[in-house]
C-alpha cells in the first residue's frame, strides 16, 4: 500500500531526524489475525533519506520489531530486535504502531543542509519462520534485514510505503 506524502511527518530533534505517520496502520488484516491467534508477528522497517535524487540514499535505519498481543488484556507488546533492544508493553493498537515509528531515526549530522532531500518509510510483515535467518548469536543480522528490502515483497506479504515530497533539512521543525 502506498500512502501520500502528507502522511509522513518528519522532525529534526536532538540531532536526529525522526518520523511519524499518524494514518499508517499496519496492525491490520492478516497480521492482526495472526496476533489475535496468539502468534508473534515480526515487522521489518526501513527508513531512508536520499539527497539530490530519490536514488541517492545517504541515511538509513533498518529495524525489526516483534509484536505480540495479550488476548486477556487486549494490549500489544513490541520488542525492537536490532540496535534498539527496547520494548513497549501494555500498548493500544495505535500506540504500538506509533511506538515502532518513534524508535526509528537517522542522525542529522550526515544529512547535507543545501541539497533537496527525500524520505521513505517501508514496512513489511514477515513470517515467523523467517526469524531464524535474521537472528545471529550477538543479535540481529542487519545485512540480511537490508537484503530483505532489496527484494520485492511477496504477494501474500503485508507491505506499506510512504514517501515524502522534496524538502530541506532547514524545513524540518523539532
């Protein structure tokens, strides 16, 4: 699913570029049904910033979040599996979605102030069986996770893409 650019909101905060997407709802459909069936559902996120052209990626943050659902409390739990190693628990559906996005950022120091920029967020649901290839002894295999985004999503895979219109670093508000 592609969403219009006004649905991707960028902020420059504490030396980092953060994003929000209030109308993006990925805990839906088949993924939500799997959660309600008691399964943990992995979601892969890729946040990129390009400079000069959409194809010139200069900043990237890739993360996998594991989402679970407590059927008794009707609340979600989210665990960041990559560089984050944080979790949120007892979350509503909307708050769980927001929590994932709040934990994605790109350092602003690497972003040129004078060039036009584009931001892109891609979210994909993953099968639980795919987890074995992503995890390594010390944590998560980021190279494998990045490789996932170099391939087209499978037809049965839930997938969302949000892209911004061109902007400059100075345009972003805290």
